[in-house]
């Protein structure tokens, strides 16, 4: 199997015709200057050692050397063998609250942005563990399922905002239910759920869904973001500028408060731990340290191809062509002068 490790360098090949055009224009300009300086019949007398053929040869050597260097920079590789690698790790679903209250700024820059930043840092640390993201407010949706494609996970995470779920509210129960159903039951991996929310406006009794998680061997962690004292919810216009704070029908400023009771209850029953979010700590990092202690389980295998570099197949000829171009004189040789004298 053949491939280029750095195929972006091959775009430089589109620039190589410029060398031909520049060389042609240079030669044309020299011929014009010589014809203006002296009659064409006098050129061999005035410049007896000037060789057009050698100029072309030196250019071609340089031209092909540049092409070979570009190809070597792209690093051609040949697949030498295919190996089957076992995939081991744990499965983690992160449940992220995207309700309007998560825009409160008691956690800087906001509850939601702090949560997204911590999740992104966690994704960067993962090595083989599968991670999935469920976003919720009034309803819950899978933003991306369990995956080891961490680049794609970060891309989907960056697109999350308060408009990702149109229904208002903070329905933790449906989010927990969706995450339990989204785990692959056939895999014997250790499983965990991390709920990141301010805990407000939960719907219904969470005990049945937490018990179901425990029965399936799922550990539940939670991070509570916000202040129990309550802070106002900022309102932004279409341009993203803050215009004030959310108000109720009577014109009073609405305060959003962290409800720790719910989160402490579900983590206690779910055999996990509860963390209160802060501006300085990375609570998700602490949870990751707990998860790292869980036994990693094989959940599959993937076939990977080992590639060997072959850039030197092109770099060595390129260096030889450049050396040859340097050592070739631009003047006529005696043999070439004899040949031209016989033909004239």
C-alpha cells in the first residue's frame, strides 16, 4: 500500500511551471539584448564560449531536482505490514446542560464555556477510552456517540451552545436514560456518566433511572456549576452583545441557583462523586483521575498498517542532480566547439 505522509507539499508542484516560464522569458530577454548589441552573425565571434544547449541542460537538471525535492518532502511511504491492535479502555458519556441558565457568569467566562473548556481538556488526555457527549435542557440529544476519534469529538463539542436544544428546562432524568440506552450493552467495558449542570428544574424522580444505571454497572459523577446564592441570567442580542438580564412576567430579575441536593443524591446512589465547579479548579480532571483507576477492558480490535518512509528514493537523486548542475560549466567544451565548427 502506497501513500504520502505529507500530501499537502504536493501542491507545490503546481508552481513548477513558473520555473519554465521564468527561464523562457530570461532566455528571450538575453537574446533580445544580444541582438540589439550586435548582429546575430557576430555573436559567435563576440561570445565564442556561450552555450545555449548547456543553459538548457543546467535548467532541466535544476527543474527535475526541485520536483524530486517536493516529492521527498511529501514523504512517500509504503505499507510494510498490517497488524491487528487490541482496543482497551473505558466508556464515558458526558451529559452537558445547555439550558439558558448555563450562560450565567458566576463561573468565568460562563458556566457553559467553562464546562466546554474542561471537556476539551479531558478529550486531549484520553488514550484509547471511548467518550460520548449528550446535550440536554428540556430534552436530551446525542451530540456524538461513543468514539475514539478525539478530533471529531472536539469539533462537535465546539458547535455546542444554548441553541443546540430548543426545548427549555433542565431534564436530567431523560439525559441519564438516553446515556444508559446509548451504552453498548454487549461490551464488557467499565462505564461511567459525568453530569455537568447547575441542577435546576429537574423533571420527576431520578431514583428509578439512577438505580437502572447502577444495575448496569454504570458509575455516575456530577459537576455542579454556579452559585447556591443565585445570579442573574444575561440576555444577548443577535450581535452577541449583552442587553441586560432575564426578567419574569412581573419585571423582576430571574436568578439561577445551583441545586446541589439533586446532584449529591444521584452521585451517592450512583457510586460516584459530586464536585462543585469553581473558577480555578478543573473538576473534570479530578474525575478523570478517578476513572483512570478503573480497570480497562478490551472492547474490540482495529487493523492498522505500518508504513515505512521512502523519501530518500527521491531526495538522493535530487541532491545528485543539483551537484551535477553546479559542476557543469555554462561554457562550450572543446568537443562542442569542434562539432559546431564542422557543421558550420
